[in-house]
C-alpha cells in the first residue's frame, strides 16, 4: 500500500516533516543517509539545497534534485509520527528580523529569522519591506505570495516563549 504525500517541509537542519494524504504527519531525519548514499552528502555540502525539498509528482516520494529523492514508503515506515500538529494563527514582524508568533496552542513565542538569511531561499527577506510583509497562510508564516515560508514546527521549536523575555 502506498501512503501518498501531500506536503513536505524542512523543519530544521536535516529534518523534514512529511504530511500524508490521510493528514498523518511524520518527522524524518535524513542525516543517517549521508553514510549510506554519497549523493545525500550534497544536502550538507551544497548551501541551501536541503531547504528546497519538494513532493514528487503524484505524491509517491520527495526530492531535492534529480539525484536525491526518497520514496513515500521509506518516509512512512521510518518516519516518527508527530502527535500534535502545530499551526501559526498570528504573526507580527518586529525589529531585528524577529517575529512574534501566536500558535494554535495559544502560546505566544518569539522567533529570530536572522540565522536563515544566509540561505538563498531566504535572501529576499533581507529587504526590510519584504520581511515586514509577513502573513499567515496555510497555517504558517509566508512571504512573497507563499514562495517563502518556514515550517510551523521549526517556528515553534526554535522560538522562545514570550513570558521568558523582557517586554517585546
């Protein structure tokens, strides 16, 4: 039986979140593949490549380029199910490339976008006008009509709870 893929997002270094058509979400760490298949080392060596993962046509796998891909069955069998699906329900851009986020859990958190600005996909956000034009779309933050986004799991896990901070 094939478990077709609806969506894939890079959520942090060498970790992806895969949403299947039945809305099951699984986390998969590709780092172990570096020692199995040489082509996967490109995800580490080619700057920004890892963050450009896409669903293959038909949803039967994912790919980064013509040489690096994974089947839906590999992801289903060896991925770890994520119990709770996080959704971003609100976002506000503030100074110094930071976002104030509200999640479906009701939590408010602060996320620093600066570390991502070195990756090619996030280069347009260096323009403050573009950065400030952030929106909630498809339950996460997006820029440039959805062409740039950050997975809600990344936003949640790599952010700081606002109550832990001085007033923002």
